[in-house]
């Protein structure tokens, strides 16, 4: 996966580090303390930093975002206060998906089998109609299937099948999800 001889000790370019510095300054000044109902304001700021943001998106002001340029958020998505979108790699949130309070969506990890434990990233996808409940952890490379639910404090290291409910640490299948009309 990784070559030990090519590890240099720095995982991100100077350009990336500078962009994150500007983002963090903007986040503190214009994002983090904006009023809760100013969802469109926060969407505009994220778009200015390269995020792909759909319509009707509700990202709350206390959401931590590592790199907005690695976000693709479809229409009518909700991301609650306290969520950490650790977007060292790409995060995609599908139509009408929900990420609840204090969940941690983590695209970065380290190869502990190599000297220096170099960083690498894997994308995360939360598909349409899926719900990641409060304080869940989603590991790098995971896809949460369409309509799936990750229970509160669930820890997900493997893909979650569409229209299922999972929970626990590590997350395990609980039941099928069925809508009632």
C-alpha cells in the first residue's frame, strides 16, 4: 500500500496547509459564531472554499470541518452541532441524509505497519436517506448504504447495507429498516 522509502514525514503540501490556515481563520470569524438559522450563509462560505453544497442544506455553526474542498453535500442534508467532518479525504453526504450531534466522520488514518506511521485517507459516503445518530464514529473507507441507520454511539469500520439498522462497537446488524406510511 505504502512505500517506506518515500515517507517524508509531512503528509500535506504547503499549499494545503496555507489553505487550511485561511479556512480556520474564516471558520472562527464567519462560520462558528454565525446564528443557527443562517444555514445558507454557512453554505456560501463552504462553497467559497471549494465544497459542493446542494440546496436546503442545514449545517449548524458548531460543525468542525477540516477541509471544505473535500466535501460533497447533496440537497436537504442536515449536519448537527458538534459533528466533526474530518475531511482529510473526500466525504460525500447523500440527499436527505442526517448526521447527528457529536458524530465523527473520519477519512484519515495511519499505516501502523510502516515506519513513521504515514497518513493515508479513504473516502466516506453516507448515502441518501441514511442517518448517522448521535456520537457515532465512521471510519475511513466506509459507505453507509441508502436508508441505513447507524445507532447512537455506533462505531462503524465496515460498509453498512442499505435499509438496515446497525449499532454497537463494532457496529453490528440489528434489524431491517422499514418505513410505515
